C-alpha cells in the first residue's frame, strides 16, 4: 500500500511514524512544503525568549534521520498543489525549482495544519509585521530583534501571550492589544483578569477592548493604529488565531464544515473514504456539547495522526471528540482550562452551576505556594463536569489534568470528593485542591451553602444587607459600598444585632470565612448567601491605555463588578482606578525604589502598582518607603526569585499625615571625596532619600568637585599655572573617577564597572541623572573651586555655587547630614 501524507509536522509525522511501526511494508511518502519536518512549533516562542537557547533543539527530526530510523520518504520544500480523487494522485511542486510532478496514492492523508487569520487591515504587509507559525517566522523575528528593536506590539491569543512573555524576557517594551474586553477567549473574563495582571506586573502593557485598524510605516518602524490611538513599534507579532488550512480539500470537493475545516468521521475519514485528514485542518466534535468545534492544538493533532495510521492499517480506532484542555505559562503564573467556559455554555444553551475557590497549590506551611484561582462548572445534578479554569503559581497543571481525566471518565462532582490524590506537603494538601472543588460543588448541590456571585451585585433584592465578615482593618482598607462589618469571629456573640427579616449577602476575601459565617447565620435562622470565591473573583479595572483614552469595554458583569472593586479599593475614590505592573526583576538597589517612585508620581491617589523585584534588600526598603511616604503596602509575597508586592498610592491626607511632624525632611551630603566608590555611595543614598520624598542637596567640595566637572575640556581664561595643574590632576567627570582601593592601574575600576553592569546596578551617570530628575540640588563649594582653580563653566549645567554659609544653612534645615 502506498500512503501519501501532506504536511510533515504534528499530525503528518505522528501518522507516518505509527504507520511504519504497524506496517513494515507500506510505502510512505511525506510532502512538506517548508524546510523542516517534525519541528517543535510549540517551542518557537521560547527560543525567541532565549529560554530554549539552542535553536537545533527545536528540530526534532530531519528527512535523513526519518529515512534511517523509519524508512520514510520525506520530501521537504515540496508542496502538494492539487488532489485528483478519481485518478488517486496528487500534483506536487518543488518550491525551490518550481518543478511539478504527480504522485499516485492508494490512501491520502491530509495534515496541512492551519493558516493565520489575516483580516484585511491596511499596511498588514509591512516588513516588520510577523506571524509566528514556523521556524522561518521565528528566524525573521529574531533577525528583526537583532537590529536593535526595542518596542513590540503583540496581537493575538494563546501564541500572542507566549510571544509577549518571551519578548519581554528579551528586554523589549511590549504592548498587547486585544479587541475583545478580555485576553484569552477560552477563559471567562474574571479568570482572564489574573493573566492580564500577571502580564502587567511584568511590565507588559495590555490594551483590551481596543481594535487595531491598520499599520503605517514611519522610517522603518510600524505605527500600529488602534481605535484609540497609535502605538510606535519596531516589530509586531500578528497572531490573531488560526483557520483550517482546507484549501486542498475544498478544491478536491471534500465536505467542509461550519468552521471551514475538513469534515471527518470518528475514524478521521473525510467525505472521500480514500482520504483521511487530521490536526488543525479538520473540525471535530466538542466533547461537552457534542457540537462541531474547531480547537487547533497539538494534543488532538498528534492523537489524530495516530488514529489515522491505525485505521489505515485495518484497526478500528476512533477519535473521541475534543475537550479543549490547554495550559499556558505566563511569567510566574500557570493558566489552564478544560471543557467549556461559561460563555460557551451559555451559547450552547446548557444549564450549569459553578463554584469558585482558592485552594493552595500545596500545603500552605511548606514554602513556595500560593492560592490558585479555581473555577468549576458542572451540571445542576452534579453528574457531569462541564469545564474548569485554574490560574495559579504551583500545581495548576496537575489539577487541570485530573479534572480533564475525570471529565473523560464521566465522573461527576460527587466523585471529586472521593478522589484519592497523592499528597505530601511539597506537592499538595491532604484535602487536595481537586477534592476541595468537589466539596465546594457538592456543598452547593446538597444545599449546605447558598452562593451569590459578583454579577448579581447590581440586582441584590431590596433590603438585602451586604455583610463583610473580614477583620476590621481589612474592612477599613476597603469594602463593597454599603457593606457592614461583623467579623466572623464575633458572629456567634454578635448575631443578635442582625435583623432576621433581611437577607444577608455575606462575603470575605476568598470565600472561606464567609462560608463559616453563612453556616452560623443559617443555623440561627437567618436568610443568607455567601459570595462564591470571595472578592478576589470580582473583576478589577485593567491597566487601560489611559494615555490614549482607550478604555476596556467590559461585559455588564465586568463593568458593574469592576466598579465595585474600584470602590472597594479606594472607599471614596470615584474615578477609574489604574493598576500598573512594574517589573524590576534583576535591578539592584536603588533601581527598584527609583522606578517605583517614578511610576507612582504618574498615578493618581488610589491607583495601584504591582511591582516585582529580585533585589534582596527591596522588601525592607519597600516597607520603610511606604511607612515614610504614606503609600499603602497592600500585600507582598515571596516569589521564587524575589518578591511581588502591591502598593496603593496614598490619598493626599494620608500622605500628609505620614510626613514628619515638622514637615522638614531634608538631607544634605557633603561629597569631599573624588573616589568612584564614595561618590557612588553618595548618589545611591541621594536616590534613596529622593525616592522617599525627601529633598536632597549634594555639596561638592575639594576632590569631590571632579564628580560634577564636565567630561569635555572647556576653554577658560585667566587661569594661572597652578590652576592649570590642578585642572589636569582633577578628573573630569564621573566616568574618570577611580576606586579608592584596588584601582590596580585601572584594572580594578574597569572590573568594578563591568560587574556593576552585569548585575544591573545603575551606573554613576544614571544615578546622577535619575536623582537630578527627582529634584536633586547640586552645590559646588566656591572656596574649593577657587583653591582648585575651577571655573563655573567647567561644571555641569544647573550646579549652584555656594559657600560655607549655604552649606550650613542647608545642614541646619536637614534632619540628616553626611560627610562622604
Ligand atoms: P502543523 O503542525 O502546523 O503541520 C502542518 C504542516 O503542513 C506545515 O509544516 C505546513 O508547512 C505543511 N503544509 C501545509 N500545506 C501543505 C501543502 N499543500 N503541501 C505540503 N505541505 C503543506 N498547541 C498546543 O497544544 N500547545 C502549545 O503549547 C502550542 N504552542 C504553539 C506555539 C506556536 C508558535 C504554534 C504555531 C502552535 C502551537 N500549538 C500549540 C498548536 C500546535 O502546534 C498545532 O495545533 C499542531 O502543530 C497542529 O498540527 P498539524 O499537523 O495539524 O499542523
């Protein structure tokens, strides 16, 4: 039997390899129009980001290795251009030579994959706009990055998010632009929010609800035109999604479906029994709804290739629908899903119930875990699980796989309660997250708990009471408008103050305390419901492109709940709250504090900064900075390589109250030394103090004057010989300063500069520039200048000249004076 396969990657090669294992005598010809077969397309974003360093690792096989190991006839650079079904032959074209020829088949397998969705946007042919589907696409992107590209715009879902992360890892400024109000359509909006926050936390700008209208060239750059303004960019990743590559099948008269994919039966046979098809080119049946679906993913593609081979070899092997199980890494977060989401269930007209919960990835007392956000959807009788979405830091992938397996095994939520899953503190909890999801769902179905959801907030019944059962300080920090506070610990004693004629809508942060409160209230005869998942599942505002006026167009659920959350965050602040991500990983002290201060000055009171930093001194610096400036340290928690923290900008009265009583926070440093290390120390301290909102004056005297000399020689008049001699001896500017010790004829100083650069410590020049941007005052001592023969024009612009009196006056006003 001669089998011809079109497409030599996931489906095609999985089919070819299985065929050979089952039939040693079959003639197997694989046509692949690209340069590579069997390459790891899922790894492309990671090579782009430098995570997979060696490009060769993506090239799993070659035609030669496949010939040697499996006796396959693999022809690369060869495109199949037509199928003649009656004659049972294909026409092929060598894309390098343009030579065409025909190849007969007994059975044909179509595995040509997908093509990118490309709406007709003006300027889409700009050379700096790239898809990411193949090795050559990746090579082109890397080449563009190699030309010094600094800014990237990414459009798209799954692949786009992976590309955004990896471009950011390579240091580019990245903006993700999404027409829909949320990222990642397969997630529900309240779950997608966590993913967006993670991107923003790592410095990726995310513009949701913002369609791209076209592209324009500007001196080789791409101006990405959006509905709300233009974004300058050096490269664009255009990954809007995939369409089935069904042209060959269509031209051959094969039946296509509603998604434009080739229609196949369970054996992956097309409407022509001699032709099989699989992978991204076909549409399949959805496992949950039973309807046609198009989910182009590697798992289904590989399994389908294998099933095709089985059937070609006379076995009865059937594909059992596509479930949409997927997992995605977004910086420190894992995002995973299986089955249908709420939007899809609505669309399919299926009734469902849902629970939200936040179990830990593993035992909370064992380091390195964090709560995962877990959403479970199931039938009202609990006999079928319809879908799950999980977002978290550890253990997300195994939980989604357990749920996916449970769905395949037709287990219901009743069964999840009883699953016996592996446990030791580093890996899980004695009540595993999956058990917990089962408990939560079964509690609901048994009537042990009545839930309310964020989207109901706008329609609470008249007279309903919002009862916040968190601690008073949490309540004071922010709460849902109109809520009253009665901490769960006081409820047993205090429920007598509540009114039994009213319905209590209880809530807390993650749903546990409010569940306990609910149980107490119910057993004392109150009407109550508890907020599923707690306020953590209320969608917040996103970092919108406020600078261009682009705002997210959320669903009713989002907008009402977003407003609630904003009110919760600020109490009285009525305007839109922004959350800004700030990635300071790798920056050394005082870099993170400097960047935080710069960022927070651009925000308005109540706005939030999510910062991540790896500098080991940052946690204590941050706490001190917040105490001193009145900004609120909302939370901080360790991450594998540092910490991440959330800071809310102080509303003015708080900030004012936090200032020193006399309102005189001034630091004066005398820079006497011209040694690099001493000047550096003075600049670091100055930046730190400025970050904390203090005024700082650096008073340069004697050798210290070298630090504020211009680098270039300046023509001066009236200098005597001694003045000139001092001028030659006194180094000109920061770049010429040397270490006080171990200078070693320049080697030590050069080494120090190299180490500082490698460890991302800001250079003295950067520190000086940053401090000056923050208002640093530079004063040169007039007496020293005179003695050293320096003229004012030899100093940097903006340096004031002062005498002892001005120093003493500054020192008198300062609460700290240092001599460096
Ligand atoms: P492909 O693997 O795309 O192979 C089709 C091949 O057919 C192509 O090489 C093409 O050149 C060739 N071809 C097309 N037409 C012709 C013709 N006329 N003649 C000859 N050859 C032809 N899925 C996941 O599940 N997880 C992931 O993490 C993931 N990451 C991804 C990352 C990227 C960057 C990309 C692009 C995809 C990713 N996917 C992922 C999707 C997954 O790779 C695809 O679903 C899967 O490869 C589809 O397999 P396929 O065989 O149908 O198509």
